């Protein structure tokens, strides 16, 4: 039996690994580690959104597009701009 290389499987495993890694950072108590987790989530969610867009899977595409927006909003809220305006989680 010859194993065939399937780029879709590789991409989905990379995105899965990044999603799990992002979770591990976000659950930390330290704010900077949480921000790193959100940045990792942004990258993984971009991969997932692209993956589902190309494969025309619209329900998970919408789900991960919303996850992407939430991760971006979380980064913004934890940034200096978000905190200075009183919207930051730790303001």
C-alpha cells in the first residue's frame, strides 16, 4: 500500500494543532500569554476559513469566520487602544 500525500489533511492537522495551542495560551492567567493565544487563534482561524471556503463547506466557514472576528476583537480589547478607551478586559 502506497501512502498518498493529501494537502487537505496536512492543512487541517496544522490548523487543529494551532487551535489547540491557542487554547492552551488563552487559558493562562497571564495577560500577555492570553494575547499570544488570541494571535495563534487568528492564524488558525484564517487557515480554517480558507480551508472551508475552498471546500465550499459553508456552515463551518461561517462558524470560523465568526471565531476569527471574536479573536480579533479580543486582541483589540486587550490592546493599549482598547484598554485606554475603557473597553479592555483588564482596564
